[in-house]
C-alpha cells in the first residue's frame, strides 16, 4: 500500500495505464494474430461460398470462426488485465499461478469449443450425392 493513501480511495484499476501494460497487450495480441488472420479469411471464404455450402454449414462455420475472432481480441485484453491485477494485488506466488492457470484453462476450453463448432459445420454438410443431384 502506498503510504498516505486509504485503500478505499485509490483510483480504480485500469489495465492499460502505462507503457509497460501497452507493451504486454501488444505482445499478447501479436501471438493471437495468426489465428485472427486465418479466422477472418475463413469467414470471407464461408461467406463467398455460402450458396454452395448450405445454411447449416454456413451457420456453424461462422459461429466457429466468429468465436475464434472474439477470443483473439478478448484473450489479450483479459490476459493483460489479469496479469496486472495479480502482480499489483500482492498475492502469493501460488495464488498467482492458480489464477493464471485457471485463465489458461478457460481459453483452452473456449478454443476447443470454436474447433467443435467448425467440426459441426463439417457434420451438417450436404452429402456428396445430394450436391450432385441438385446441380
């Protein structure tokens, strides 16, 4: 605690209030950039071929790629906020590790959900024979 400041009167914590936090945010975002680019391209391809793919496939694929895009933005923001909170909170090393581990697990589960949505898009795809008959 800073001498002379009452903990209740301190300014609310802002995750991006100095150059170090911006650097952390930028470095985490750069790590997400390849996934973001592929997900955006995936959405473009799905939208360009939506008539060929059918409604169900398009829906599930856009849900999967959309979740991936959202995660590419939310992960860096949340990760930098949590890192700042953990380091400034005075928590023990064990508590810090626990918080960061839980956060990593949440991101992994959400990534798995996005892959599951893409897999669902493959499962609801029109069978090859049906596509030939309609054309």
